[in-house]
C-alpha cells in the first residue's frame, strides 16, 4: 500500500521555514518527506535554495519519518562527497534515508564553471558516479579515472546497511535505463497512462520487486482562483517545454522563458484542487500502479494551509477506520 509523502521544496522556502513545515507535515500524518536539491530556484519569485544535505540533518533529527532527496553527482557534487553525505545521514538515522540520483540540470550544475555536456555524456557520468558511490558505501577503497576522477578514497563512517540508490527519470527511456542499475525509481506523476508507461519501462529492466516513488505536483487552495494564481506565480516555467529549459542556467532565464504563460495556460495544464478529499482520491489512483510512495507537492506557497487541511482529513479518516 502506497504512503503519502510531503515534498519539501527548497526553492520556495527558507531552510528554517521548511524545517517547520517538515515537522508540521509529520504531525499532520504524512508518512515520509522528500527533499529537492537545487543551487538556484526556478524563478526569482521563488526566492530560496538552501543546501539540502545540511537541512536534512536538522529535519531528520526533528522528525521520525523516512526521508529521501534527489541529487545529481558528477559536476556540482563530486561523487565521493555525495557518498560521504549519504553515509553520514544513513549512519545517524538508520533505515530512514534513501537518495535519488539523476543526470542534473544546467541551472544547478553550470555554477561549477565546467561546460554543460549533452545528455548521453551526462548519463554516462551518472553511471560512473553511481559505481563510485556504491563502492564507497560498501566500504571499499576507490580510485577511478573516467568522466569523474577519484584517488584512494575511502569512507570511514559507514551505516550498518547502505541506503538505497534510486534513479530519477522524467521519460520512459530514462526509466528503462535506470532499471539496469538503480535500487528503485523516482518519476513524475501526471497522466495515469503516461505514468504507467514510465513505471513499466523501469520494471522491464529492474524486475517487479524494486520500489517506485512518484511525485505528483498540483496547486491546492480553498479558492480555485487563488490556487491558479499561486501556481502561476511559482511554477510558470514548468509549463515551458523541457527542450527550451534544458540548457538555461539562471532563474532570470526561466522567468523570461515563461513570460508568455498565462493564467489560462495554468488552469488548463496544472491539476488544481479546492478539496483535500478530492486531491487524495485523485492521487490515490496511482496506487493501482504498485507504487510505494506518492509524493505530494503543492506548487503554490500556502503550505501551512495545505498541511493543516491534509491533517484534518487524515485525522477524520483515522478516527472512522479506528
């Protein structure tokens, strides 16, 4: 049975604010928390981008639920440093942490000053990084010379059991490729059939036993008009095609790319809810795909209201079933 997971969006909230939201989410009944990992936000209006690995230590200490974070090793992050960060969190919080590894986006990775490589090179770099991270988490001493380089690296603080390394995929093609190396899949949830295609593609190479997390994005408010306005303010760039966004490397560029996105575009393309019951019913459809976690991301900034209303519905359902 799938569990509902709260998405902690570093781009939209200061780390201290996001910490309070994580605590509030657990108290409301969310069974897990998922964290983004950006160096810059998607828009100047979002206005934040805390360092996820610092925040995770505080958030996991303040709560008791499982956590996961999406991360792109290879350019901004050296894979040995990712392995060290992952091992530290997994050692402090046993059986509560996993990481989802992807090939990255220019907006985060180009700050290194290195050229932004094409997709096939990024995938190969990710695969090499995964190999390095796995070996380090298994306690091996690693030297490596490829698209990334490592010399005599070894982790000295290890968890009793290495955490799972998921693959992050937006397309069926990438999901199928992730199935060849990943311990699980993270993908986006939209149209039910398209989501099923990505999960099926992963399972063709991974088998049927590995866990699948899906992230469902929507805008919730008690007022439909406010939900649409909030989504337009915060997430317009995500309505622009990935081809146009792939190589942009500053928030201002995303704002420019989304300058023609209208409120009507948002209403037509973003799932909007004014009822938590309706939201849970809609998101619950993905359970038939055999997923393990349904990550809920309310893309406007009214998260206190969203969490509170989710908690009220969760408490009511719990009292009825009890």
